[in-house]
């Protein structure tokens, strides 16, 4: 009989539960010290949760990239199909407030080590070396020279790493002493997910969202000293670097985790993954009536923005929930928002990952259709109309300002040209 395997879940340096695997089935059990659920799919009202919720939740913490999983498995001396084996090694820094550690290993979060206690800092040349290794990792090659301290896991398909920065924004070498504060995504022309200017496009789209009043992840572009590599540096919204140099984690999960959906089923359009109705139902079930409209509106604004910029990758895994004590729930800031407008031609249709009304096709979506979708989402007609009008009308100004601030006026105009042809923004004149 196969032995039972364990993985301890920690928050703020203290154990709050345990994942157990036996005969291929994973169970999660809360400890009495748990003060909030780690997932909407695993409420505190039940102390034990079975494989149906625990298994997809854990896979949702890992890259959705088989070559990256293969490299991580080699580093961890486990199988790329073993979610507990992977996170037993790579679970010390994941999305949200959790640390997933082997039984008997203590969390360092309880000691509150300041970044000022770690004197070493990375040069740009050293960062370039790490990012080049990251690209190799996402093509199946492990990074044994970094593996001892490079034990994070970030969801998604694109190459990325997580590092900790100090108060001056300078990165520390990979370390287990501190929670990571930034995600760095090197552009990878060899990747199936690569599009030209992807790093600039992400910075523009996130900055544009912020400029028009939406909560959005802070992003900047980075150029390697050699000139051979560029990257997007993103400030983690699930972390807080205090004035004393201590990094705090805040808990979050994406909607696939909340709905117990495996990462490879994240697209409604392609694989029947979560849609607007599923996300609405999860929120209506878990948000108090007094705050329900506010939370639904916050999520709907992000959805409308992604429709407006022609965000073809805005699936359910690219929207997240912040979870806190006493059942507090908020929508996380916008992230992974990239316009496909520069790729579109008159002969090529583009599709939103989730159905709006009866269609996935951007060119069939209208402001009226979005308002109707907002009403179906649980908002009043007035609230839905106000969100659709405000967001769509301001997208062109936001994109232009963000592109100009980045020194990418021509790229910004290409985005605006595509939006003017295919997005429901074209009806706002």
C-alpha cells in the first residue's frame, strides 16, 4: 500500500492545515488555528475537504506549462505529475498568503526577517543570467545552480520568476528568508504564447487601466545590459513591503481555484471552463448582501476592460479574489491583461475566453450587449450601463497616455487601430 504523503499549509509562520495524499487522492484538513478559508471551494464550515476541491486548488499554484513542470520536477527529484511532490519542494512561496512546506519544516515568516538583514543584492548582469536560466527552465531544462533557494511557484503558462526587492527596488538574490515581492516575466520569442512587444503591451494595458481608474498591478519594462533580453517587472499585489523591510503576504486565489476547475480547463471558449455565470454564482454565494453589488461591480469592470482592449487571454484564471479574516472578500487588481489588437487583421476573428451574451467573438460584442451581460451578472441596469460607458469611453485615452509614457507612441496607435476596428469601443463615438 502506498504511504500517505503530507504537505503542511502555513500562514504568517503558523500551520493552519495539512494536505494529505493517499492512493492518489488528496485531502485537506484545517487546524483549529485557521482563521480564514484558503479557498472558497474549501470553506471553514467543514474541517475536511476531499480531492474534488483540494486537487485543482494545488495544481492552480503551479505553472500551466509542461516543460516548466518537467524542469521543476527534476529539481525536486519527483514526477511532473505529482502535485504534492512538486509543491513539497517549490511551495515555500506561492500565490497568496500560503506557504506549503514538508512536514517538520518550520516557516521563516514567524521570525519576521527584514530585507535589510540580507546584504547581498543582484546586479543587472546577474538578473539577466537568472532570467536566461528561467527561459531555459520553461523549455524543460532545470536550474540546478539556483534550485536550493529558487523554490517558488507561479501559476500561468508564460516564463516567470519571483524575487524579493528592498525599499529601493533593488532585487535580492533568490532566498527562502523573505516572501517574494515581484514577478518578472522575460519575453520568450520561442514560446507558443509569445506575441511581438508582449512586455510593452502588458505595461501599456495595465498602466492604461490604472489611468482610467481601475485597480491594476504596477508594471514596468526592463532591458538586460546585453540588449538580448527584455522583461516585464510586476509588483505583487498579494505582498506588502513594510518600512522596516519585512514582507507580509496577503491571501488570494484565482477563480479556477475558487470553482475547483483545473488550470487546463480555464478557457470557457475552448474547453468549457468557467464563464461569467459561474463567477457570479461563486460571489453571490460567498459575499454578504450588503457588499455583493460592490464586489460584482468591481469584477465586472475588469471584464469590460479586457473586452474593450481585445484581451484574448482574459480567462477565469486571470481574475482573482482576495480572502481575509471574518469572511472578508475583495476582487484582486487587474493582472495579465494584454491586448491582442496588434495581431488582428480583417480576415482573422478574435474571441474573448468567456461568453458575453450569446457570443465569444469580439466583433459581435456591443455596449448594449455588455450592459445586458452586466444585468445577468447581478447588477442593476443603471450600474451596468454606467460601468460599460465609463470603461469603454476612456480606454482610448488611457492607452494613448500609457503608450506615450512608455515611449511607445507607435505601438499605442497600433493598439488603438485594432480596438477601433474590432472592439465595442468603436460604438462609443
